[in-house]
């Protein structure tokens, strides 16, 4: 991999995903397979070292989860506002119909 990233924040999500898939394959190898050994490199490689990849991925996933929750709240709030505005428009339309004697459906 590389030492071009100085922190886990700098590693692109795609790099974490690729490395996690590689690590998942290694975990499935027999226990005595020498390739199964997880190495930590010096200097540390934020897109390779198991502890840094897993830690960075966990932090990234938590951040994405928080962002998704925030976006869902915004959507729910907008949906609620749209529903209220629609109800208000219906009330106004009904009030106009009663005061003018003309139906808005005509």
C-alpha cells in the first residue's frame, strides 16, 4: 500500500473498503497459513495496517451513520412542513369557497 496518508481521515473510503475486503479474505484462511498473519508496518500505513484500517473505518462508518440520521431528520421535518402547508392551503381554499360562493373545483 502506501505511506502517503498521514492520518486515517485522509484515506479515501474506497481504500478502506478495498482493504477490508482483503482482510476479510485473510481471516477466512486456515489458522496456520502464514499469509493470515496481520502485519503492522513502520512507518504506519493508514491504508494498510489492520488496526488503523479498522479504526479509521469504524470512525468513518459512525460519521456516515450520524450524517444519515441528520439527513433523515431533515427529510422528516420537510415532510411535516409540506403536510402542514397543504392542510393550510385546503383550509384557505375552503374558506374562499364559502366567502365567494364559488368552488375552487369549478
